[in-house]
C-alpha cells in the first residue's frame, strides 16, 4: 500500500511538472510549505493520541492562538521577532498544560469519548475568546526575514518558506529524539501501549498525558506563528487548520510521527495542485475527500501500525 | 515485611477479595495457590496499586501503602511482574529493561550498568537477545524479560504472577531455579501460581485461596502434606 501510494504520488508530481513546468514547480513548493504546517499540527494530534488515545479537537486553536499572540507581540507591541515567538509559544504551551490539568486530568477515569467532547467545547471557547480579544478581521504579520522572493527554476519562494521548512525539520527531529532516545519519551510510548505494565515500572500515566499536551500545544503554537506571515492570522483559522492536520494525521497513520510528516506534506501538495487545476473553492474539499477515502480504504494510514505507537 | 489485613477489593459490584489477610516475611518466598478466579491476581494487583482496595490495610515495612498509586509503590521497593508477561512488544529487550528502571531513572549510570549486568547474569539469554524486539521472543524468554524488568527497579519484594503460565516443564524448572537463586541472594518473593506442586516445593510459606478468601495457610512443606491440598490442587 505504501509503495503503491508512493508511486501514484510521484507519478502525479511528474505529470504536474511536465505539463505545467515552472507553474507546477510553484504549486509543489507552495504545497510543501503549507504541508509542513499540516505536518506540525498532525504531529500534535499524534503525540496526544499515542499517549492518551484522545483526539484533541482544540489542536488547531493552539495554532490560531500562536498566530494571534504573535500579532499582538510583534506587530502591535513591537517586541523583537525571536522574543515574540518564544513568548507566544510559552503562553500557548502553558494554556495547553493548564487545560490538561484542569479539564483532562480530572476525567482520567472517564471514557476517551468524554474527553474528546470536552476538547471540542474547549475549541469553541478559545475561538470565542479570540474573537472577543482580537475581533473578526484577519491580521497581517510581517515575515521573519523580508518578502523578497527567491527565484528557483522559474518558481518563486518567499523567504518565510525556509523558516517553515527549517522549523518543521527541527521540530520533527526533536520529537523523534524525545520519543526514541529519552527514557521519559520511551515511557510515554510504553504507557500508551500497555498502561498497566507501564505503571508497574513506575511510569505515571497522568504525567505522560501532561507532557503530551504540553508538546502538542507547543507544536501547534509554533506552526501557527510561522505560517501566519504567509497566510494570515484570524480568530477563525484554527478550525480548518485543525481539521487539515487531523486529515494529515489520519492519512499518515494516527500515532506515527513519520506518518504525520508524510501525511502533512502529501496533503499540502495535493491540495495546492487541486487549487491550481480546479476552481480554488474546491481546495478544502480535497483534504476531506482524502480523509474519507483513507478511512474507508486503509484506516491505519500509510505508516500507521496496529499498536499506534510513536516510532 | 508485608502485612495484608482484611483486604476487600471489588470490580464494580462484584467482590473479588473478601477479608484477605496474609503475611510475607523478609527473605521468604511466600506463595499463593488456588484455582482460576480465586482472587490471586487481584490480590497482587491491589498490593501494587493497580486495583483499589475498598476495605482493609496493606502495610509494607511499617508504612500504610493502601491505595498508593503504582508508580509510587515501585519506588518503595515492591516490583510486580504481571500475569501474561506484558512486555513492551514493540521495544527491544534492552529498552524493556531500561524502562524497568524508570523509577530509578535519576540514579547514576554506574548503577544502571550494575543492574543490567545483574539481570544479564541471571538470564544470559536476554543478553544475547538484547537488540531483539520483545514481541518476537519465545514465551519463556518473555517471562524471563518480565522478571528481569521487574528486578531492574532493585525491589525488596518481588510480586510474581503465574511465571509458569503457558511454558514447557523444562522452562518452568529453569525459571523457578532462578527464582530460588534470587531468594538466596536476599530477595523476598510473593509468588502467585496455579502449579501448586512446584510453587509449594520452592516456597517457605503458602496460602490457599478460594472464591476471594484465604482458605488455608502455613508452612509450604505442611501444605504439601495436607490431605485437602493434595486432593484438590496436587491431583
């Protein structure tokens, strides 16, 4: 299945490039940029899912809040970009961790469905608060290092894309190292695979859940901040971003970190090509068409395993 | 070392333990035998904190540990190798052992090396298989890994649930020999076992459980000679 879909995907890229030339290349590069953001959001879903089996439907709102806070700090208050970035990520991360302690932790003996519904409520709440604070008009955030496009084989790349690629690569590497090289990360994987055996060796499932939410909130916030100069920031962007990230996570295999990256990049590229070929209003439909097809045809996703462990 | 007083545990409305009282002396092997569903596993799970007790007390080294969460119990020195092995199948043997010392993760590297060498010495096969995924080991090897993982926390008391389950007689013999060796090195063991013969032959003390209650208790040697035990559990 993996090889089959890889072949189809590569074929699609080749066809796009040969028919459309540099326009096609432009689509692919733009697709990879937005796909990186989907990958980060998808990783947020996967980290929480693989540690607690909860789908956090407020994941997209973390990105929205990251972008809006960045707007307040960098564009309004004039805080230098690196500091504004760090401040925004910290605030959203604390919010995610606080939500876990105040709303998820007390529900640890309830069913996973209950927690999922609470996350939906939380996302509606965050959106309402954001609309109240920032209003409903989209805001513009300056790029980190200017807007002068870089030409590459006839395609134009905004410098912000490099920030997106670089940050995504770094985040993926850090998450991978945490789950595969540190004992706490391995313990979280173990707690997800076998909670009883994990608690018997001393792993606290409640701490696992807190760490997972913290990481997911930080990933989400950072994704929202670095994409904000390319797209735009508004109180309402979290929902769609969250759903796209969820679709990417499902496509790659929920709970798999490499799967989240692959799923995100594929989804981003397909969506951008679709927006070029079909009327761009159908762009969002592509993500959900893929989600439905994947759920029907192979629900474990491209790189997912039956045990749903981070690997 | 361990005192369990009038312990009662429920699954919903179903009572699994009824006023269970047992003692484990320091340095002893104490075994609990009994048929399926007698409450042996529930007793171990309640001691290690996986199940909540509704009534009664669990005292470990003069400390009340009733309803303490499992991750704290293991820090106090009680390690539980659960029924059905429950190794982390998608991780390597070495990673399983590494996680076994999770409760001691802040201890220094030298101690970690000592611990892992001790486990490899007790179970040499685990050293050979250290890079292999735990899920691909044979049943006997997984059992050894489960015991080895439990030893990595440097327990004072080891709770062992059915180490013989699903294993060939020869493998069972070798595992029990190892348990006896660990006991000789000073480890106290509370052993739950369906194979009453080998359990009573290895242990110092024994209890017989029936429908959630302790029906009999005494020296393992005496229990081996007991007419009722002979008839029901030794065939």
